[in-house]
C-alpha cells in the first residue's frame, strides 16, 4: 500500500467554502506527476469569458493545462450563467454532453483519474440527475479514481464516496473586504 496502491476511490469536495476545484486540481496535478492520466470535465464552466471589453481565458487552469503532461481539461459550459430556476435547454444539453463524455471515459478506461468539476451543482440545478451521477460511481472501473466537486453534494453521493471533504467558509474577503473575484485566485 505505501505509495503503490493504484487509484480507485471516490473523492468528493463540497461545501460553501472556497477551494473545491482548487483541491481537485491539486490532486490531479499530483496524480499526473506520477504518470497517471487525468481527465477533468468542468460542468457549467466555459473556456473563455468576456471581461473588460474583451475575451480571455476564463479560468487560469485552462490557460496552462496544455503544458502539463497527462492532464486534460474539458469545459462543458457556456459563457452565460445558468439560471437555477429555469435552466436553458442548451445548459442541459451541455451537461448531458459532459455526462456522456465521463461515461465514455469510464467505458473505454481512457483515464486513471476522472475529475468531475461542479457536478454536484449540475445535479442540484437539474442539468443531470442524481441517478446519473450515482451511475458514474457504479460503472467506474475499480482502478479509476473519481473526484467530484461542487456545493450541494447529495447524501447519496456522500454515502457512496470513500473520502468527503467539506469546505466551510469561515471568512472570505468577498464579504469582509468587499472584493470581487480576483484573477489567478477565483478564476
């Protein structure tokens, strides 16, 4: 076991605090550094964003990941925010595309680590079903690690997981300093 156990667990990073995606990226980077093939599917996130009158890379990880061997990130969201109360059909389709991509990766065993970023939010906002999320856990090969992130992890997912970390906000500069999202830290 000491450092030689293969992937195969289910990890969940949830809660209302900062750091869920960041933790998943760190775990993926560490795995890639040991030669594991990592696929990260980002639900509800677009590769580019409109900021300051122009278009730029939306999240820093999208801009650097091509330089990291064994680590691929695929965003399956669009520029607009998803309306939780009334998701646009395109948001549902994109999430379903991400779900199918994840199932295909598991069926073909094309990665050692599958990160499903914001999948808990996609379930909470009815873009994919809880049954579909649970099915990903049930069909995964025994030596593939799955990492699921996002607020709102359902109790069924928490029960099915091997590791669950809840990020809890104690203090955040958004509220205490009235700061906006900062490039390089929140995106």
